[in-house]
C-alpha cells in the first residue's frame, strides 16, 4: 500500500509540473520578423493617483508671476517627486545596513518521514540488517547574531550614508534645475509676448502709414506704386503678427511643460517687471568660479560619491577577514521511532543548542578579489568624475558670466536703438505727409522700428535668462531671487 501511495504521489507531482510549465517556444515572445515593427500593446490603465492631481492645484483665476510658477512646478512636476523618492530609498538603505547589527530571529519547522535500512551483525539478526522508521516534527526558534565582522558592516554603513547624502544633494539639484528651466521658459514666453506686442504695433504703424499714402493719393500726390507698397506693408505686418501669435502659443506650451501641467490649461501669466533688471556681474569671473566649486550640487555629490566608493572598497577588503557569530536554537522534538515493524517509541521533549561560530573564508575562486578590484575601479572613476565636474562647472560659469555681460550690453544698445527708431519713424512720417520725404524712406523707418522693438524683446529675455544661468551655474538658489522679484 505504501509503494502504491508513493507511486501515485510521484505521478501526481510530475503531472502538476507538466501542467504548470506549458510547452511554448520562447521565441514567441520576440518579434516575428525583422521586416515589420513589433505591435505595441495597449497601455494598461493608470493606477490610482498617489499624489494630488495636478489640475487640482492650478488656479485658473490667478495671475501667475515667476515665483508662483516656480511654486506650482515644485508641487506638480514629477521630476522633483522622483528625486525625493530616490532620497527616501537611499535613507532606507542606511536602515537596512543598521539592521544587520541586530540579532536575526526566525521560526523554523522540520517535519517528515524517513525509512532507513541499517546494518547489524548477523549474530543478532540473521538477515544482517534492520529497518528503522522515523516520524518527526521539530519546530525550532533559531537565533543568529553576528558579533564581529572586522569592518564589513561599518564600511557598508559609511557607504550607505554617503549615498544617502548624494541622493539628498541630487534632490536639491533637481529643484535647482526645475527652477532654472521654469525661469528660462518664463523669460522666453515673455519675449514671445513682447514680440507679439511689437507685431501689433507694427501693424498699427503700417496702417497709419498706409492712411498717409491714401490721403496723398486722394490729393493726387502719391503714385499707384506707393499705394501698392503701402498695402504690401500692411499685409506683411499681418503675416508677422500671425507668426508672432503662433510663436507665443508655442512658448506658452513649452513653459507649462516645464512647470509640469498640461499645455491645454489656460493660465494667466504675469509680465515681468521691466524696471527690475539684473545687476551686472562682478569685474572678475574668479569669484563666481569659486562659488561654483563650493556650492554646486553636482560637485558636492561627486565628492560624496568618492567617499562612498572608498567606504565600499574598504568593505570589500573586509570580506577577506573572519566573522564571529553567536548561534542559538531552542526546539521541541516531537517524533516516533519503530524498528523492523516493531512498536513505536514516542518522544515530545524540548532541546536546545548554543554555539559560537567562527568563519574564515579561504578560497572562493577569486570572487572577493574581483569585487575589491571593481570597488577600486569605482573609486578611481569617482576621482576622475570630480575633475570632470570641476572642468564642466568652470566652463559653464565662464560661459554664463560673459553671456550676461554681452546680454546687458546688447540690451542697453537695443534700448537706445528703439528710441532712435521711434524718433526717426515719427520724423519720416511727418516729412512724408508734408511732401518732403519719400515712401521708400518711410517704409525703411517702419521696418527698422519693428526690428528694433523685436531685438529689444529678445535682449530683455536674454539678460534675465543669462542672469538665471549664472546663478544656476554657481549653485545659487535662483528661486529666492525669483520670489524676491529680482
């Protein structure tokens, strides 16, 4: 009967294995042919939102200035939330290492049946063996406490803490990148809006100039060619206005994308204060380079990564050292024993064990040496990364510094140019009305005025963007300046 039951159990197990592992070709998971693209599956339903929906934090009746847009971005953009989760994971990794200092307690249970033939002198049993049957259940409370590991956990904790610091710095860096991206998008949108205003003014100017041409034509003082050119100027101005409106909408969508909200949401964006222009940078760029080397998150994180790599190397070196652990067990032996079909003997008694375990790794095929070599390579790479980050920071600061100085000079020149163009156009229009000037000269003045106002809009945005870029390159918190209205 036991053999029959065993055969039935083995057959049932094999049938279950065959049922659980259906026969299929693994290549069925790959694309069928290199000639056709793999059909993308339908996207699964989005899980329930863990965070507050973005639309719920948007006030369509509010006018958003730069500070309000930055605040909205910090509450809605997923990049900062992702960096925050990374920082939390790194902090939990420290707790994971700290847990190895505590004893590990587990509940185990071993149960089963064993039938064992054992030899015995034929003088006792003629057939020369007897069969022992055992049925046993042993529930156990096991404890293992690593007492000494000669630096493994200490250096692992140091590496984890440095990695947590790196994640925290990266979180701050993500906020700074977001603030700069929103600031840049805000100034670009402001420039596109100013260009639209300039295009509207240019259309009105073209219409005024056209009225002057028609007035002179009605008096027989303007030619048909001049009338045609005037109509062409008006049509060109309308075309330029349509293109400016499209550019404004494009920059608006780009700004909302940087903020992290849907571009279809209609927000009221406040205009920047024209009087609050950024201050010129200091005479030398060295001070900004020093600030960058002391404050930039990427450089601070690179230094911390180097410390983490060194701690990881020390941890791998400690893998060559012994460990000392305390091992204890408390169990209950619940079992029965029968020999050659005889009566069963039963036991239900507690037992226990206490050991001090010494372990010294001797040979592992070179695994520990390879891990130490990898850790040494990571340390060397982190050192090179520091130098690379320093060079990158210096270049970005120098570029931003001279870009700001150039932008300020261009803005000053553009301001003067606009005033001169306005004066020249007004004088040219008056001269044409009085018959002292030509229409060709008037259209030149009109086009020059439109171009000057467009260049002033670009220059204003370039100054503000360059100032934000210089602050970002030095590691300063440009969000504070934005909230202060600078």
